[in-house]
């Protein structure tokens, strides 16, 4: 059922919409953790380092598509809040066509650039072959990532966060089963891990696409003048698919800026991954595990930020200024409370969490992972606030501000990581400390801008 986020109690409405998104990505992170655990246990530290480094690369590549889908989703939410169903129809078709073309180009570039990418990431010689074998398969799943994220963003934009959860849950569970079968049962190594991933991705991507078509895009007899109240896009087939220059510019401005924001964020992480790789396989393996734990810990607040963005966008389209103000205050409070609790848990359980993935005899890997988690985990409030600011500015038609905050956060992180780690007395720990410093600097700028320009933005 589609949800109108412009009505009802503010926090209750926001949380009810956010919970399925949070649960969905927690399932995704469960898969990522299970994948790391299976690879680490069955294939050893070299395979773990290769798959972990490849995961960072794939996160960067798919962030391009994710950013485009999220930017389009913001436009969909605004149109839904305005009850402008003709504009919604136009936006859906324009964005799907634009992102499809970009997806095809991205796939071609990825396949042709594998070897230069490995050199750019400074992958050690002993694991280059493993990482190459993994990437040559995993790149085939880029289209599936686009399909799932596009249709998930469309459904969330009209208030349906439950269906994307269902398809993601099926994909994550299937992924784990296939991982065990292909790696432990068939002994297919890292190639088997990649095959398991893309099979499950295509099932969820194609499945959610079929669902959207049958429920919202299939031919119906409803006249254009009388759209069904709970199915605002069911009648899209009734007219010629339109593409107007004004719609394209609007979609492009939201989508491309959000794409740039996501890409810069993950490019910075990719550059840090290259720096981490230069410290050898031990640090790479520790980073691969700790990053998965890290992402699992703060993923709920990231999804809450995306749900918050849809809430703000619908209310912005409907002109509900007080709901926007109340939603922002409530979201910040909820995010800070959550982050404080998670920070305490990560600090206390850092070692047991590392031991889930690494044999207890690998003391060097475990120690480095614990050090990373103790530094990063203490400052999740910084990233929690930053996710809300990203969502806020995207929803209020200021995606450029999200780009500014990302450049500030990641630029600080990369510059400090390379600068501090080059000092012998600091070394790799400088990479870990650069992250929270970047978070809090971007938070300060984003909050100050919002405080000064709130009335003018609305």
C-alpha cells in the first residue's frame, strides 16, 4: 500500500516508513557479513583481502547508479506530495531512460578497465589474480543493482517501503545459501562467491521490476482523469511516454548531483582502500572485516536518513513547513540516541566481533581491526548526523549542498589519511582517525548552513 507521509503524527509516520528500509539493509549487511565470514573461514586471509578490496570497488561503482536512483526518487516524492501524477509519470520515464544508458556505459567501462583499476588500487601481487577472477564475474551484476535500486526508490517515493524489503530479504537469504553451496560445497573459490552474488541480485532486481510493472504500470481501463487513489502511476500507459526538456533538466540536476555526492563519497573510500592496500595483506584483511562490522553498525541510521529524505520531500512538495521543522528535530534526536547506543556496543564487543570472521591465531589482523573499531565506533554520532543532512538537502532541492558536504568530509578524510599515515610515528592509525574528523567538520558546516538559510530554502 502506498503511504502519504504528509499526514499523521510526525515521528510515528517517519519511523513506520523507515523501519522496513532499516530492516532491509540490515538483511543486506547480514549477507555482507556472512559473505565475509564464509570467505574468511573457507578460503583464507588472501581471498578475504581480495574480496574485501573488491567490495570497496563495487560499492564505488554501484554508488553511481544508487545516487542517480536516489536523486530521481527525491523528484518522485516531491511530485507525489504535490499530487502531480502527470509530472510523476513524466519523471519516471525520463529517469529510467537516462539511468539505463548510464548503466550500460558503466558496465562497458568496468569490464574494459579491470587491469588499470587493480593498478590504481595498488593491489598486492599475491592477490591480484584472485581479485581479477572475482571482479570479472561481479561486474556482470551491475545491471541487476540498477534494476533493484531504481524500482525500490520509486516505491519508497510513493510511500511503499515494505515491498523493497521483501525482495531484498529474498536476495540476501538466497545469497547466503548460494555462497555456502558454491564455496563450501562446489569449491568454486572467489569466483563462486561472485556467482552467488550476481544470481541473487538478478532475482531481486528482475522480481521487483515485474512487481512494479504488474501493480503500477500494466495496462488498465482507468481513465487518465480518474487515477486510482492508492495507485497514482497505474495509468502511465494511457498516453504517449513523454520526455520534455524541462523534466530532463530537473531529473538530471537531482540525479547527477546526488550521483556525484555518492560517487565522491565512495571514491574517497576507494582512495583510502588503495592506501590501506599499501600496508600489506594483514592490514587489508583487518580493514575488510572491520569495515563490514562498521557498515553493519551505522547502516540503520543511513537508511533512516534516506527515509527522512522521502518524508521531507513529500512534505516539501505539499508545502508542510511545520512538519519539516518537527521532522528534522525528531530525526536528529532519534539518530543521536541510536548512535550513542551502537558506539557503546561496538567499543565493548570489538574483539568478539572480529573473532567471528578471523581465526583466533591471527593476532595481528585481530588487533588492527579492534583498533579501527575503537576509533571509528566511538564517533558514530558524526556519521549519523551527516546522513540526515544529506537527505535533508536532497529533499529540499539543494542536492548541491550534499555534494559540498561530501567533498568536505571525504576531502578531509583522504588528505588526513595520506598525510598522517606518512608520519612513521603514526602510520596506519592516521587513516582511522581521519574518518571521524571529516564527519564532524562536514556536520558543523551543514548545520550552520541550515540554521542560517532555513526560512529562505522553504
